């Protein structure tokens, strides 16, 4: 009975070795491929950074940034095309990775200042409300010297009180 159990475990183990080996091998290969993509993206970020630095002042910054990211994305797409295809990484994903790497390089450079972005207008958004109506201005109170003085009690005519007659 014990021999039969050991033979069964041995047979199961021998059947699992190729499956486990393939699984481990694919994970190691995927890790290697991801590392190759990361290295290519890091180099591409440096290419984009230097591309923008070389064109500083020669074109608008936004245009230089777009061109730099396209050049760097093309570098990665040409450098590791088989790996990108195998892992299903798209051109847009590579562009996003390169943009992130370029942002890291800009953040590390003490010579670059960050400015607030200009908010984009959403063409589908309703127009902003009109400014509130302005009330008519209230004229300022007259100064104390411009006021007409009230007459003193001595100058007022005397007032007599006449009692009312009782009505019958």
C-alpha cells in the first residue's frame, strides 16, 4: 500500500515538474522583458529631456515637448518591438511611460521651475454665468460742514396747545 502511494506521488510530481518549470520560466522571462522596457523608457526619457534642452528658445515649449515625447516613444518602439508585442504594450502606453520619465527628470532638475497650467476649456461645458448686475452707487454722505444747521429752539415760533371741546 505504501509503495503504491509513493509511486502515485512520484508520478504526480513528475507530471507537475514541466508545468511548474514553464510557469516559473514565463515569470522570469516576463520580469526580464519588463526590465528591458523600463531601461528603454529611462533612456527615452533622457533623449526627450535633451531634445527639449537643445531646442529651448527655438520653438514654443509645448511644441518642443510634444516632439520630444514622439521622438522618445519612437526610440522605445524601435528598440524593443518584440517585447512590447509579447506583453501587449501599446504605443499610447509607451508614450505615457516616456511622459512620466520626462516628468521625473524635470522634477530632479533644479534649473526648471514649475508653473501653473493653463486650464483647458471644455467645448461641451456650458458658458460661464454673466457677472452679477452692479447696483447703482450710493452717494457718499455729506460732510458735517456741508449740512444745513437746524434752527435753535429760541428761533422756533411758540406752539400753543388748545384743549379739545367735549362733544355732546
